[in-house]
C-alpha cells in the first residue's frame, strides 16, 4: 500500500474503490476490479483504497494473503479518510468513484460492483 496522487495518471480513466478487510461486499468485488484492470490497463487506472481505521500493516498483510498477484494498486487512506470524503464518501463502503481522463467525476456509488457494471460505465467513457 502507498499514498496515492491521482494527478500522476492524467489522461486515463481513474477508478477508486474504497474498501475494508472486514467488509464482505468490498472483498467480494475486488476480483472484478482486478479482472477489469487486466482487460483495460492501457486506458484506465484502478486504486483500491482501504479506510484509515485499519492499521496499514494489517491491511498489507491481508492483501499479501488474499490478493497475491493482483495488478490493481492498493492504497491506504491514512489521513482520517480524507480521500474518501474528498471523493464523495459518507458513511458506507464499498464506495466507487470514476473520474474521466480530465479528472471530472463521471460516476459515484456506494454499493458492490460487478464486472459487467464496471464495463457498462467505463467502456462508453473510453470510446468518447
């Protein structure tokens, strides 16, 4: 996990997924995000950001145990959930935010996502 600066990926679609190790729906959807990234990685960036209420070391151990070989980036919102709140997060996770190539928000939802839902939202953005 690391601190993330979304400006470093200007020109790409950016997908932020806020999750926690104790959140069943969050953990369940991460394979969909990883598979989606594998199929579109030249055009998108996906960052799975864990909440600040878990220790960074515990989160890293969880990732190392459960998500070995994943290509999506993992980050830790270690500033009191400042990133979560800045991107529209309120009280619930999983929470997904999608920014277009110009960093304009195109999608925000607090719910579990499927691969098909991701594709339905992101592919039209790639083809504009």
